[in-house]
């Protein structure tokens, strides 16, 4: 067994885990944070995307021990003070989800895109940057709209962005 | 229209939980003492099983039990069933081979279920499965759809030539006569490529048994939990129906693949009692590729006869449909009654004759996938219509217009009676939105850059609102296809609607609540939609075939009418008026011609406190149920126009414009309807350009992961221009036609018609990958090079 200590959604957690435990298994099974999903076994679909030390990672391809001493944000930790994060609100407003299964990973990737590329995202950039996230329901049309709108809203809500 | 009523783009009620990670899917449920199931699957496409030695596996760390088909048989657990009987031309019933949940004596496709290990952890179950010794006698496999009936390999003893049925529909003699007098005959050979549905949530099952009450519970990724319960109890015999609770909670997409009753949920329920522990199985993606029911896989030759004026005289079609190694739950209906009755398309075709041979192969079972038979029919009709127009040197839009059905109702030669539509209106709107008149200028501009531009139409129709029970019964269905609803009004005036429909992305919690809010005049947040639990909802047929609006909501509307009728009686007592004088309007029961009225909530309270009427006069309470059986199929239709640009040097096809104009009848929530259209188009474009399940000659699935099977990504698709026309459906009380499958039905021929237009020849198959298009583009260049 290996001991991991990390901060997840602002809470410190320490646990003994089988060294082969994936970060997504640790989040779902140990912490019962089931908002992070598993949709494939080849690191293709992106349903498992979380933020590790401020960057998007696929938690199905990250060992829990690799996150030791790190800071993890999952979809459950994105909303602050009972208010949806601007990107969450944009997905709802622009119907950027249907079954909801890819949505947590999609939103975590979208926030990461804005963090890296800034709030002024054109359609081509958004489509290219979503390369690692699969959605089978929406045809991406409304996801692209939601990401563009969410990016603008994040720029207008600097306090919340800082909190994230 | 109110802000939350019928027609309003209400933001979805369910989204709050989905965007915050609070959705609850099957794999998110864990039960105390839960163990894990892992299925040992066949690595061979076809093999006899000489023996299975589970001794070593049973002693592996953490292993609780290892079961094989013999254990299921010993407990008299029956095989999986196909619920739609098809008869061949000669009147003989289809040849359904046995379909045990765990193999008995033979495996018939890679991924077939050989044994199951139940262990403390999933990792231990996998390790133990590796210790199972199976002695296989590997047999040659048959994989190819067109060759199956001629193969010396025999998949099932009941079918020496691998043929499940030789079925037909239409008037052969009349069709031959039509071709005899034709001025022109257009011929086409088509392959409708095999697809893997791939909802992003993999299937999962969690079975539990309570020894105290003898109750079984199954959490499962199902589009139709009551159908699952019925099949598991009445046919497979896992548990009595009244002792089995099936829960389908949040489900992450289905597209047909979660309709069916599979081996894994059967085994999880049964094994939970055997090992005295809850048993959980969650598919990984490779298992989903191997063992979820696939879609499509047709090989077709079709011919269209036209007269000297370009009027269509007749259509004849021969299709071989690959049904895979076993008949899945509704597999036999897909290439027959969900296919051939759509071959008239939007066109007035006097004579149609279609033959379909269903065949077994050593591949995964094939069943309904988004559209189910109707995309295959539309691909035949729309490719053939486009090719005919080109051969006759007629504008493809005007050729279609000339042949459109314009009078309704219209009886086609293939069962269907179209109730309403205005196909020319959709065409006109689509031509305008697509800027068709300037297409040639855009084509020339592309040519100046060395690019090939093409435009393709798809003027599709589908049959939804599935379906009138008597009609489908006469066609072989084992069930009726009505829907149920129960409207429970609480004393405080809030409402719960229990529906037999199931939402797995469609947004029923919002659209169904819009109907209730609209009809009862109460705020939408006072309405809850309850679905997906057989302990709560009495019965239901579930969600598929774009039926939840036309059938499911019609049942709710019927129950609401009963609630209002009962409310009138209550109000009459309270207001001391005659029932005939009570009007219900804008959420209030009032006495006609007076200012005396009660709000809906006040009547609800009076119904429950029952102080103002005697129980002899009127029963207390306000709760009504309804079963709604549709009177006809519904016929959504529309025109999609795809415009592509091809780089002949790389073979890359770029979709430059997509125009969709659909007639879905009355629309409850345009935001959600447009979303359904977008998603359907994406799956249709996926079929046309990217996706294809490929088995090698030995029956290995070489496209068994997202690395190898090309799913559409954001960058593969354009934004879509979506328009609507409306002819209300006369066949249900809400005027709804259905929208869930339209995009997937319309899109493939639109894409291929655009590509063939760009290339200048018809020789391209789906998926039109860059390699295939590059080869086709070289072929198009050859004559030029020769000049």
C-alpha cells in the first residue's frame, strides 16, 4: 500500500491505497466524488478530466500516487458559495449537455481552455481544443456555444475565477 | 405561450445536477457488501467448447464464485429472447437459434460470454478469470454479410444456410409491371456500414437480493426498465415480476443500445442470490465495442424506374441484413418492419417491392441503433433518387419536388398511411437557408483553389411514435407499444407525474413538466417527473423510436384531462354550483358567468380534506392514470442539405454548410428539439465520414477502442443551421411527431450525395474516410489526365 496526501476541492485527504489505484478510482471509490466519470479505457473520451495543480488531466490515466501533495479540483468543487461557476451556468444556458455523462469532463476541460487561452475564443479554437473530449449526444454545436459564452462570463467574474 | 409552457425554450431542470457532478448513474451506486462481476469472453469468433475448468479460478484470492452456462441451466434460467416474430415469404417462422446468457457448448462471436467470476474486487475477479481454463475447438468463422448464406460455416444448427428469414414486402407483380413500362431504370449497390452505438456511459448492472423479503433489485442502464423486468421475469425466469424491482436511474445516453436485455444484467441479478452479496458489473469500453448490440450492416441492390417525364414508377430493393451471431431483443424488426415500410420516402411511388434476407454471422448481435431501419431505408431512397436525377440531368431538388406526395392522407404501397406533411415547404425553406442559388459560384471559387465542392440533398421521412399496438401485433411484435402515465396531485397543489417513458438525455424532466404547467396553469417548479423505477411507475414501454413525446406525453395529457374532470367535480361541491357550470382556465376552476373561482391548489386541498362533499358522492383525492395507445405512426420529415469541400490531394472532406429543415409537428421546447437534431446529424455524419466497425476474416473486431473506431469529435463537425416547418400531427392529441432520430436518418445520404456530386462519380462507400475519398478523387482525375 502507498500513502497519498492531497487537497481535493479544498479539503485535505490522506489515504492508504494500492499503488496501482488510478486517480479517478481514488476520487470515485475512496472519496465518493462520483461526478468524475469513466467513459473509455484508452484515455480518449475525456469524461474523467479534473484539474491537478491547476491543469486539466485525465484522471483515468493518472495514478493517485502521482497526485500526492497536489491540489485537485473536480466538478463538485467548481461551484463556489452555492453559485454555479460561469462555465457551468453557460452549459446550462446554452443547452451544452443532454445525458450529462461527458459534461463534468467537458466543463473541466473548458475551464482549462480559458485558463490557457483567455476569454476570447473563436469557434475554430474551441473545436480544436476539445479534441480530447467526446460527446455522443450534442453534436458539439451547443457545447461550442457554451464554451465561448462561459469564457466571456469567466472574464467578467474575476473573483470566481481566482477562487477556482 | 407562457414562459414555461408549450413552445417555450425552457432551460432544463435536470441540468443543475448534471453540471455540478450530482447526476446518479448506475456505476455511482454502491450497495453494502457489494462484490464485482467480471465476464470471461470468447477470444474466438467461432469455437466449440470442449471443457471449462474453473477449479483453479475458484481458489484465487478474493474469488467468491465462478459460474458457467451449466450453472444457469441447472437453475432453469432461460436464454435471451427476440421479441418480434418475422415470417419468411413461404410462411415459415424465422429461425431463432438458442441464445444462452453464458455459452453452452459453443461460442459464436468474439466477446461472447463464456463464464463469470464474482470476487471481492474487480481486480481480483479479472485475475481469477485468467485462471479459468477453456479448451476450445476453434472453428472457421463467417463474417461477411453478403457471403453468409453461401458459406460452409454454420452459426446455428437451426439454420443450415445461416439464413434467419427470407422476408418480403410489397407487390412484386405490380412492381415488375412498372419496370416493364419504364423509360429509364437507375441501379445502385450500397453497403450500409456497421456501427457501434457508443453512448459515453458504458452499460452497467448492479443486482441485489433480499433474503428477508425475497425481493430482487436491479440497477441497470436501461431505456425501458419495465420491459427489462418483464423479459427477465416472464421469459428468462430470473425472478417473479412482482418480486423484481428494476431501477434505471440517470442513464448516460442510449441511442438504442440500452433497449435490449443482455446477458450481463441477467447474470448479475441471478448471481446476487447465489453468492448472497450484491453483484456489480460495469462495462469497460472494449467490452462495449465487443458485446453491445451493433447497428446497420446492410448490403443492398436497388433499382428505380422512371417514366419519360421523370416521374417515379417503381422501386425494387434486395437487402441482406447481418443480424450477428444471435437474435438480440428487437433485432428481427429492424431490417424488416422498421425498414421496408419507409422505402416510399416522401415520394408518390405507385409500386414497391422489397426482399430482405436476414443472416447469421460470427459477429456481435445487430439491433436498433438511432433510427433503426429508417436510416437504412433513407440511404437507399435518397441515394437512388439523387442518382436518378443526375442520370436524367435534372436538378435534384426539382426532381424531388416533382415526385413529392402532396395529398394527405396518403397510402403508400408498403403499409404506411402518411397522415400529414408539406414536403415542398421544407424544401423551399432549406433551399433558401442553404443559399442554393449561389452554389455554383461557390463551387467555381473552390475550383480556383484546386478544391472540389459538392452539394447533397436528403429529403427524408421516418415513422415514429411507435406504435399502435394492434398494428404492431399484426406485424409480429410480442408487446403492445402504448405508454402509461399517472398524475398525482398533492394536497398542496404540487404535482408528480409518473411516466413509463425514460429520459437518458432527452430532457423529459423539463418538457413533460412544460406540458403539465401549461395544462394545469401551475408553476413549472411545482411539477416533478418520476421515471425509471418499476416500484414507482406501474408499467411503461420506455423510450426509443422517438416515441416519448407523441406517445408518452399523450398519455400524460390524457391523465391531466382526467385530473381536470375530477377537479371540476370537487370545485362544483365547494363552490355550490352544478358541475356543468364549472370552467377550468388559467389554473382556476370558476363558475361560468360569475367571479367565483378556486385556484388549482385550492381544489387539490379540498379534494384531500374532503370536508365539502360526502365520500358517497365523490371519492376523495386527486390522482389519475392513463394508458395511451396511438392511432397511427407519426411521420416526421424534412430536407437536409450538406455542402462539402474536398481537398483532392489529401482526401479530406470538410463540411462547409449544413442546413436542416424539419417538420416535427408541434414543438414543446425548441431548444431541446434543436439539440436532438444536432446530435442526430453528428451521428449520421459519423456514419458517412468516420465510423465503421471492421471484423477481419477470422472474426476479430479490429475496431474495438476509441483509438481504432473513429468517433466524431468537435473538430470533425460544423455548426448546423436548423430551421423548422410545422404541420401538426393529427394522430395524437398534442400534434407531436418526434425528433430524436431525424438527424441520424437524414444525414448519411446528404453527405454521400454531396461527396459524389463533388467527385463527379458515384463510386464511394461509407465511411468516406480521407483515404477512400483520396482514392475516389484520383479516379475522378484519371480521365482528365488521359486528355
